[in-house]
C-alpha cells in the first residue's frame, strides 16, 4: 500500500513538472509570436488585436495543459477513480449518440447549413451589386449626398437580410435535430413584445432615421434647422442626427423627435438681403447701385451665383429708414458667404456714391415752466 502511494506521488510530481515545463514553453512561444507578428519593440500596454489574439491562444493552451494534468491526478487517486470511470462511460454513450445523430441526420443538417450560408452570401452579394450600380450612377452625376445615402442603405439592408436568413436557417436546423421549436417561437414572441414596449423610443428613432434616408430629407454636410437648432449635419445614423452649430456646439437630436426640418442647402439656396437707406436719399439710385454691385459679383463668381440677382424694390417703410430687398440665388450653403461679400461691396459703393444709411437720431424736448 505504501509502495502504491509512493508510486502515485512520483507520477503526480513527474506530471506536475512536465505541465510546468509545457506552461513555460507555451509562454516562450507566445512572446516569440508577438514579437514576430507585431514587432521587436512593443509597449507593455499595447492593445493590438493581434497581440490579444495570440495571448488568448496561449492562455487556452496553458489552461488545457493544467486541465489534463488535474484530470490525470484525479484518475490516479483511488477514491475518485470509480467516479472518473463512470464519467468516461457517460462520455462514451454521448459519443455513440452523436455518431448516430450524424449518421442519421447528418446529411440533412449539412444541407441546411450549406443552404443557409449560401443564401446569406447570395443575398448580401445581390444587395451589394444593386446598390453598387446605383452608387456608380450617383458618382457619375457627382451626387455625393446620394452616394453616401446609398452606401448607408446598402449596409442596413444587407445586415437585415442576413439576420432574417440566419434566423430561419437556425429554426430549420433545430427541426432537423428533432428539437421542438414551438417554445422557442413563443418565447421569442414574448421577448419581442416586451422589447417593443420597453424600447418604443428607440424603435421610433430607427424608423425616423430610415425615413430620413429613404426620402432624402437631408444628409451629412447639409445645413439644416431642426426646431431651435441650426447648423451643419456632421453625422447621421438611423438613431440620431448630430448637428454642429456656428458656435461649435454639437447637438444630438434623436430622429424620432424630429417633426419639422428645414434644409437650407437642398438643391440651391438664396441670399435675401434687406438694405436700409435714409429717407433723404433717392431710392431708385440706391436700388441701381445695389443691383449693379450684385451683377458685378455674379460675373466674377458664376459658379456660386446660379442666376442673375433680382432687385424686388422697396420692401418696407419704417419711421426711420427705407428698406430695399435684393435676392440672389446661389449654390447650396453659399448664401451666407455671398451675402457677406455683397454687404461689404454695397457699403463701399454707397460711400463712393454718397448714399447714406439711416443713423440713430435722438430728439431732446426741454419743457420750461413759467415761460
């Protein structure tokens, strides 16, 4: 008996030494692989995905080595040998069951898996091809916004199609394995209802974002006004719209909360300018100066001003000034720059021609009693 215990201890020590040696050897190969794949000099806090992948593989092999060692120790102990052999019998029966399962239903299962993978890849390739043709046409017409919108829709539809096909394939596979899917469908229905009630705002945001993309209400780079927020669309997803204001503030707006949106850069824009002059000035002369200045800028920048400027005339008569209105049609988002340049030129032209703008006047009335 003592000799048997001594023999078991010797085997345990030898096995432990071998396992420890294998642990060190795996660590050596792990460090060698990291240096070989990533580079000789690598920071200790590096978060490279390749480094993490190699470390995971090394840890998996180390865990396997120690698992086999402890299984060997358990098998050597007399008290646990019977339980170990019972577990081995169960594993043998499981192996026989799996062999029978593969022989009887293996072909159907294989066909189901192959068909599911084929349909997923075929649907993805078909959607990608269709949208590639549409994107090619948009790129040929220099429609950058349409190109971005088509790319977003293509990714969304590919993901949705693959999800639906994989779910149907999974249910078919479970049926082939003689698994009752009725409870699964019932549970999925209950979970879907619960998620629908709990995430109504999220679903509303997703549908709102999808409608924005499908209807081409606006896209990244457009200047829009949503409620009290105005600025440039910096990022657009199915859930939120990010708008960068003129002061640099970044506003996040859920798409489901957008009821009215004004796109200030859709197809074309217009600079509407109201110029005030003093009542003592000749309005006809002032209007001609403003129109000549606008036409001069139009001739210099025909790519930004798409039509001849239009002088509407006197728009308002107030108690302090005469308001003249000028309209200039521009390319998208150029109305602000054109308006600023026109104001500068009109000011210089008024100075040359002696046209005065209204100045603030204050009347002081002094009442003297007893006079």
